């Protein structure tokens, strides 16, 4: 799976992009047809405050993350596999030092037909969060300082507040719902998928957005131009204190008021 995805990423600028996307999607859907007979659960807790740095890297499986008003990180991991030997050779590592926690999935070469799902709770207003996955959705909710999410094949959903966020996927949609007035920059980028951002009407920002194959809609007073190939959106709203950059190749862009 990793070799196929890497090949797709490297060749994405070529003329057969849509074919590559189809092959990746077909391969991953084919892998989901197999059941998971074996399961193992892991639960961990770490004492970290809001000045902590948290990084999580997954291979195959979803990441569900939220914040709470405790100086503690709670992690529940559910490993699933079709074979007991696969489950035994699928490791989740925890590296904890100096108010920093790094969690990552590691598998031995050759094993397949598995997933690892993460359910995480972090302290509110945590300083820095970085989430990565090869195949799986990333769903986050809560209050953060810097929040970055990156996946190859999967959608990204984020509801809450932040001072900076960078959301990126190759094959999947991005949905961002900002509960408070905008306090920092937003970068949202996908190749094959739509982008929907909902922000409060009093937010102050400069927006730049583009899509090759898709429409653009905005509740704010922005300039939308449609060319022979692609569409663009530009504009300054309420003095333009922050930046919003949105990009997709195949998909629509929506910027809505709440």
C-alpha cells in the first residue's frame, strides 16, 4: 500500500493524475473487504500541561481527537488485524520526555490487512499538535494553539478554535468549523476533494483560494473569477488581520459565515 501511495504522490504532476487517484482508491477499498478477526486495546495516560508538544503518526486507521480541561493526555488505541501474527507484529510506540509526547505506529515489512484507531484527549489550548496518517480520516474538536493535520487518503474534519492550523490531504475532503472569531492563519489543501470552511462573520482575514475543477462560493464580500480552466477567489474582509489559503484540484470551495 505504501509503495503504491508513494508512487501516486511522486507522479501527481503527470498527465494521468485521475488514473492514479482511481488506482489508490480501488486498492484501499479492496483492502477494506477483508474482516478483522483479532483485536487488541491499549490505554495510556501522560501528565502534560498546555505547553506540551504532541505528535501522532499513523499508517492505517482513524484518528479521533478532542480537548478537555485537565493537564493530562489520555490515549486509547484499538489495533485490529485479520491474523494473530499480524497483530503481534504491529506496534504502537510512545516516546515521552520534557513535556513532549510522540506516538507512532510501526509495522514489520510485509504485513498487511490491519488498522489502528486512535482516540485521544489533550489539555485545552495545548501549544502544538501534529497529526499524520497514510490512510484514514482525522477528526478533531476543541481548543488549540497550533493544530496541523496531514493525511494521504482520508477526510479531515476540525471543529473548534486555534491560533494557527494547516490541514492537508491528497484524496479527501476538508471541513473546518471555527467556533470563535478567527485568531490566526488557515491553510487548507487537497488534491481530490472539496473544502468547506465556516467562520464567524466578525472574523478579519485575507483570503486566497483556487480550484481547477470545481465551483467557489462565499458568504463574504470577495472577488470570484472563473477562467477557461479553474476558478479563483480573493478578498480582504474586516481589515484582513489573518490569512486564509485554500487550494484544491478536483473539488468545490465554500467559505461560509456562522
